[in-house]
C-alpha cells in the first residue's frame, strides 16, 4: 500500500473514536465551540443515519434542518422525504426532478416534516481541517457506523 495513503488511513480510527464518545447534541443546542471544519454524524434512537463533512459545520447543520432549506441545502431530509413518499429514484427529466418534487404540495409537506425530524436528531461532530482526511473520515464513519443514508453513489 502507498505509504502516504496508509498513514492517512491509520489516522482515521482515533478521530472516529473521538467522534463517537462525544455526547450528542441537538441542532438547536449547538455549543459555541463547534469546530469550523470537520465531519458530522446524525443518529436517531441509536440508529446511525447520515454522515457529512463541511468547512462550516455549524451553518451546514442548521441548513440541513431549516424549514426554508431547499433540496440542495437539506439533501439528507430530501432523501428521507423521497423514501417516505416512494419517490426514491432520481429523475433526469423535468417530471419527477428535485425541483418538481419541491413544487408538489404533498411531497413538500413530507420534506418539511423530514427537515424537522432532522432538527430533532442527535448530532455529533469532530474537527478535521485537512480536506483529504476529511473526505476519508466521512467514508470511514459512514462505513463503520452503517449510516443508512450514505451510499456514495454517483448521480
């Protein structure tokens, strides 16, 4: 294995362990000392759901759960809404597209409930400033926790 990559991989588990021992918080109760850059992890009733990364964690977490957030800002809630409405397949035409779904009053109500559900979830976060380590850590946490809504599929 490439030595540089091996060193990066070897450094993931200690950061993962720090993330997992963090006492979870709610988005509305984020402390003042949220790191600027790193990885965040959503869970609900002990079930691992979603892992993300950002260079502006506090703002990013709030975007995931704001009532006014669009599919671009709240993709986790959007995915939950797709699942709940049975519209889980991406569409590459206007009919069934993300924009069209957001205009559908029934889907939009489910999406709003999903954003509020995300707001009530437990969230943890850990600092990681380096973009490469941040990316690898996101994948590591998603795999290690079995996060339901991370699939790393391309669209």
